[in-house]
């Protein structure tokens, strides 16, 4: 999943794994219903986990500083870009896109290139007091010493640290989860429990707050936790207004039916079939231009690149860096001329009108292109709530 070799290893592990997932992807985040089954002790514990507390302003900033930090080798696209887009759209915080090194961050599963606004070292020079919030996405090298030391240092300075999806591994390795409750991507929970027995990993919620540490379930939990951060900073009314403007008029839900996210044999068969049919793999193009909506871009590219049938590349007039709608800088993979020469099939361009619905639109397209089973597999990987 994190490199081509890691993808193959993950396929092998997933094909052999046991589990049971029982619903097709047919809902939006705002409509997620509570689990019908009685709560397990772990999920009951999660229900007691605190909501995100109001912004404490530990450093006396005029506006809170939210630092989103990636690791240059591979960082999960939605985990990094969606929180940036939502928090920047809120206008409630100064949002800074960071990386451990100055080079562009290579994202996965879609190989989008994002130019960080600063390195972690440069951020420390600009803000020696530290950030108010730090968001840590899933990264390939989750034991990177530079990343671990920086995240640990920010926590020591008083930042609230948010590990989204498999960003929980970074928080755990940094020692931030000792004696706390936490959650994570459904596929990682068993390994997390084995490796970090002093952390109580719980289910039943999209995100869990324990003091100044917040963790989330898989990829799409970036949406509710980002809106919850807006609520903590600017109030519930502003967060609801923002959610409606981005495509979720009903708001968002913390409740999560964790037990539905499991592998069964039909899904293992879909994984094996798609991965084995390498000859039919497609390279797809996604048109980008200055002002492109980064939220819609991330969700669409992420979904199509998680099919094991296709990979999405950004396409622009040239490969010169361009700025997205809310100020993120991306470096297009291919020029329009190169894409035409390679005969890339172009996907619908990212829709700025309701960007949080981009995943629903992408899943519909994936079902039409590759079948319902593949769309279901993508929703499972992204831990997208279903009913």
C-alpha cells in the first residue's frame, strides 16, 4: 500500500485474512447509523471517550496554528489534504502544510506530489512556542526519527496531536498513547493492540479524544475529525455551516459501526482478482488547474487509485507547480500533451460545488467502470461508513 512492493505484501496478507463485512457502500458520512448489535466492552469504553475540548489557546495566538505534517517518501493523500482543505476553508485557523524534508511529498495511493509550505525545522524556527494542533496522517516510514522527535516535541510544548488513520502508529511510537484510549484503521487494530499493550484501543467511534491526544479510524474519518476541530476552535454553528457548504448539510456523526469493517471471502477474491489482472491495469488522468479544489481532488484520486485496477495521475497544461483553491501547492504528474500522447483516460474533473461528496461520486464511477465489488473494496479500505 505504501510502495508497490508493500502493496503486493498487503494483498497477500489481506487475501489470507479472516473477517466479515456485510454491507455495500450506499451512504454518506452524515447519515451513518449506530451499530445495531450490542456494544462490546471496547466500543462501550469508546463511547465514554471525551469529545474534542474547546480550543485552549496555550500559546496566546491570535488564531490557532494547525500544522499538518507529512513524511516525504509516502504519505496518505486524503489523510493529509482533506484536513488541510477543511480547516483552511473554515477561516478559523492558520493552517500550515509541513514535511520533514523540503522536497515534494509523494502521496499514496495516488502518486500526487504536494510541495510543503515549510519543513518541520523551519516551522520550529518560525514558531518556537509550537503549534496549537498537529495533524499526523498515515505515512510509510512511521518510525522516521525526525518525524517522531518533532511530533513528540510538539506534544511537550502543549499541542493537541491528532493521529488520523494509520497516523496512530506515529503517535504510538512517539510514546503519546501510553495509558490512553485510542482507535485506528480497522485493519491495523489487532497489530496495534499487540505492539502497544499499554494503550486501550477501542471501537464504535470515528474519533477518540483522550486529553490532548486524538486518534481516528480509517481514511475518511479525516472529515468528521476535521469538522470537530473547527467546532472546537470556532463553535458548532460555524462547523455546521462549513459542513453544509462543503456538501454535508446534515452535519457529521461520531458514531461508527466498526464491526462492519471486516474482510469476507468475496472481498478477498476481489482483491486477488484485481491485483492478478495486471494486464488490465489503467493509468488515469485527473485534470488540475490553479484553484482546483484539493478536497475533491484527494477523495477522487484516492478512491480510483485504491481499486487495484487503476492509478490516478494529475494532469495540467504544464508540470509547473500550481496552487489549489485553499493554498496548497501541487506539482502535476504529467502535462496535457504527455497525457494525450499516452492516451490516458481522463476522469471527471474535481467538483468544487460539494467537495465532500466527491467520494460518493467516485464510488459510483468505480462501480460503473470496474463493478460493484471493486467499489465495495475501495469503501472498505477507506473505512467509509455504509448502510
